[in-house]
């Protein structure tokens, strides 16, 4: 969500949903930039840029989607961990 606050040009939305299978977190923003195609984290000496690397590390699944002007980055964590 920090990326949406710091970099998006316009509104953003946050959603969380829990089912018996998983917890899903979504962050939607109006940023015209495409969602990243590949995960490239910062070097060990960088202070920022760790957001998606952290999402990748702690998620069972994550990805991106687009609906009109809205871009979404979503993450799922299995309930049975």
C-alpha cells in the first residue's frame, strides 16, 4: 500500500478478504505505470524498494491485474500454513 500512497497519481483502494482457503489482500491504484513483469528487488544496501520482494517472500501466490484505469497488485496467504 505504501507504493500506492507514494507513487500513484490519483486515488487508491485497499481490500482484504478471508475465506476457508486463504486470505487475499488487494491494493488498487490509478497509476499509469504497468505492474512489474518480473520481481527485481533492490541491492542489500538500498533503504527502499523492498515492497514487492516482501510480498513475494510472504505470499503463497501474488500477481497483478488491470481493470480500466485501475491497476491491482494482489497477494494470497493460505489459511492452512
